[in-house]
C-alpha cells in the first residue's frame, strides 16, 4: 500500500496504470508506443535533414512537428514510467511547474504549427504560381519561430500562475502529468477568473487555428473539385487527407477536454482523452506522413541506398 505524507509540499501523480496485471500490460504497451514515437520522429527529422529534395517549406514544417512531438511525449512518459516502476509518485512543485511549462509550450506551439501547415497546403494547391512568394524561406522561418515563441509565452503565463497560488486540499493529482486544470481543483483560492483565461488560451491556440484549418481545406477541396488533372486531384487529396487525419487526432480530444466546464469533466475521461494528444498523436504523426507520402518514401530509399555498403 502506498503511503503519502499529506503535510509534504510535493504533489502526487496518481498515474494512468492500476497496480495490477492490466496495469503492467498497459505500461508495456505505452513503453512500446513511446519507443515507436522516439524512433519515428527522430527518423523523420534526420531524413528531412539528410535529403536535399525535402528541403522545402512543407517538409521543414514537418520536421518541426516531429521535433515538437519528440519533446511532447518526452515531457510526460518518462516520469509516468518512473512512477510506475519505482512506486514513487511524488513530484515537487518546481518539477510540476517545469513539466507544465514544457507540456503547455508544445501544446500551444503544435496547435499553431498545424495551422501553418494547413496554410502551406492551401497556398500550394489554390495559388501554385504564388507559392514561392507567399511561402518563402523567410515566411517559413517566421511561422516556425512564431509558433515556438507564442507557445512559450502562453505557457510561461499559466505556469507562473499555478506556481504562485496556495494549495490547501489533498495534493494528489488524479492524472499522469501535472495538468493545470486538475491542479486548480486543489487551490485554496477562487480560480474562476483564471479559468476564463484557460478557456481563452484554448480558443486562441486550438479553436481558432482549427477554424482556420477547416476554412483552408474547404477552399482546397473546392479547388481540387475544379481540377482537370486526375493525377493532380489524387496528389492533392492524398496530402490533405494526411494532414486532416493528424489534425483530427490532435485538436478533437484536446479541445473537447479543455473547452468543457469543470463540472462536466471526470478524471478517468480526462486521462483517456489525454492519451490521444500526448501519446498516440506523437507516435502516429511520423507513420502517417511517411507511409502516405511518396516523396518521403522516395527520400527514405535514397538515404538508405546512400548509407548501405557499396557493392563490389
């Protein structure tokens, strides 16, 4: 039986896995997904770096998505695995703040980056002649740095708040990471005003980008419908369906979790939904973008051939 000192200033993460054979099975499954995400995202970053034909805005943005997913999954899973293996679920308030900062930074930055990727495809399909001008290297750099900076600023504001408020209830966080909204339930003060800022942040970093993506792909589908080339239609639909799959996996569970009022949320449901955007999405992104993209598969073959021993 686990004992936790209620007088401690540390928090306790209750985790995702029950202490049973089912929990062990889930732990092994999550560990496997984590390794797949690490290998997949690192491979995607290296592949885009090594193959000059992928040095295009679309793939530069994709490499940043892989970098964010790599950081994203590394923010939560190692701590969760450590807690399960060593039965030590405590985390200091500073540790909680650091985890929250990186989690919120990646969450906000990825939401904006996915919108940038949708804009890239929108311009490429709807305005192909204007693409080199609208999506220049400078514009690509601005979209990437803007995503990282805005995500960091938003994260810094929320992290500062949760580190500064007093906590007077049980310090057991019913989650597998330091989720800001869960920590608010343990605060001694009224956090109603702050909860509106969480809603505002979710709207700015998730809802508005999703609306922008939906608008972009609405225009793209209209442009594809008007195309005369069957090959052009096939290529455009393949690219867009890939991105829409990623967007659905990320925005759907995330927005559903953070846009709902607190009284409609349950800890179990929050944890299950969090698995989608913190664990499954970082693993699926490189698989979806590689298997459904001929240029990426072609680059993989070229790099593999280049690195293989020369035949005598």
